[in-house]
């Protein structure tokens, strides 16, 4: 009986794993192919994915710590929800992504084009989403994979696009010795994704309806796609 069930379990788990991984890989390939001037090395891209996976572990610790502090200090539901989704979840996750992004790419010799910022940030974000998605799918099954494929994966990609656009501009100004402008755009590289991520989670948690949430996801992804196309077309060596 065990030998009969074992191949079935392996097949089932393989399907779940594929469902968790394929959406992230598809979006990675799209962003990679949009890099017109100089493709990044396989080593650099894999480093960004690993950075994203590690950032998910950092975020998990931060969310536990800040979530506990929030539970102990805030009682009003309205304020609690805002602080939870924007402060605890969004800031922990996007902050961890940015920390690993800058640590692994800011001083790299390969970071020589403005669009590289988008590539790096999206690969970090999708590394984060990839690990998170595998965890969710293995726990909750194929239906969760389908839902996350059209919500969470595009969401993380979009947050990464916005982060990368500002991050690439920040590096450009750093190379021009305009430190003040560089710091401002690095700040935006965190602030804007945190706001978008917090809005995503907040809308998903409210009772305003699925239509509004799907509308937010679609709009976010359309704007992100436009940013990828425009950033690729206007890419320059920095």
C-alpha cells in the first residue's frame, strides 16, 4: 500500500511545487528579456533570487517582533489594522527586500545601467514571493496556488518594479556625485512599495468587496507593466 501511495504523493507534491514556482519564473523571464542594453549574469540574477529568499526570513522575524509589540500596545481596530498592514507587514517585507537588494547589488560592477535597478529589485521580490508561495501552496494546496498566481505574485512583482525604478535612478545620481538626490530616491524606493503593499493588504482585508481588490491588482499590474516597458526603452548606461 505504501509503495502504491508513494508515487502518487510525489506527483501531487511536484504539481503543487510547479504551481508555486512557474508564475514567478514567468515574470522573471519577462523582466529579464526587457533588459536591452546589457543582460545581467546568471550569477548576479541567482544572487538576487537568493537575496529575496533570505529577505523573507528576515521579514518573518520582524513581523513576529513588531506584531507582538502591536498586540500589546494598540487596541482600536481601525488603527490596529492600519499599523498592521502598513507598518508591520508592508514595512517589514519591503524593508527586508530593500536591505538585501542594496547589500547585494549597490556596489556591484554589473550595476551599470539604470534598468538594472528594475531587474535586481524584481528578482529579489520574486525570490521573496517564490519562497512564500511554496510555503503557502505546500500547506494549503493547489487552489491557493491559483489564487496567489493572479494576486500575490503580480503584487510582489509590481512592488519590485516600483522599487527598482527609484533604485536605478538613485544609483544614477550616486554616480554623478549628487548624494542628496540619491538618498531621496532610495527613500522613495522603500516608501512607495510600502504604501502599495500596505494598500494591497488593507484592501484585501476589508469588506468592500472582491471587485475592488481585483481592480486594484489589475491597475497596479498595468502601471507596473508600463513602467517596465518605458524603463527598458529609456535605459542608459550610468
